C-alpha cells in the first residue's frame, strides 16, 4: 500500500493505538502492553482490558499487527511490516507538529 493511502486511512492515530503500536516493536502479550504503556508514560496513560483487547482486535483485522505466537494461552503480538510503516509515518507527523510549535513559539519550548 502506498504511503498516501496509509496516511489517509490510518492517521492521525488515537493515543491508545499509537502507544500499542509503539509497544509492539517488541513482541508482547496484552498485559505486557498495558504495563509498557503505563511505565513509559509515567502512569499518565492506563489502558484497561476492554480498550486493550478491542484495539488489538481492530489493529489485527487491519493487519497492522500480527500474532507472533501463543504461550500459556496468551497471544503474543508484534508489528507487521504495514504496522511498522504506519507507526513511522505517525512519528514523522508528530515530529512535524512539535517542530511547527517550536518555530511558532520562537524557540521557547
């Protein structure tokens, strides 16, 4: 899928989807994702089980993540190639917004 199609279809992302994709640069199960997000955001974002599994299901159906394996009845997910590309595009979009804000603020940020 070309970049413009991915941009129109998936960006901007919700904060939850972004954090989940970011966490899945390394294979993790649902609870591991929840812990990663809470730790890396210093507790600012806590993803509940309903939100987590609903978002995982959507990301998997969109082929942004894939099941890597199953251990002790836990599904382990990781980014797909498409998911990796979408995550990179979102990071670039967010960087552009931050840089725009810094330029407009006169470098005070």
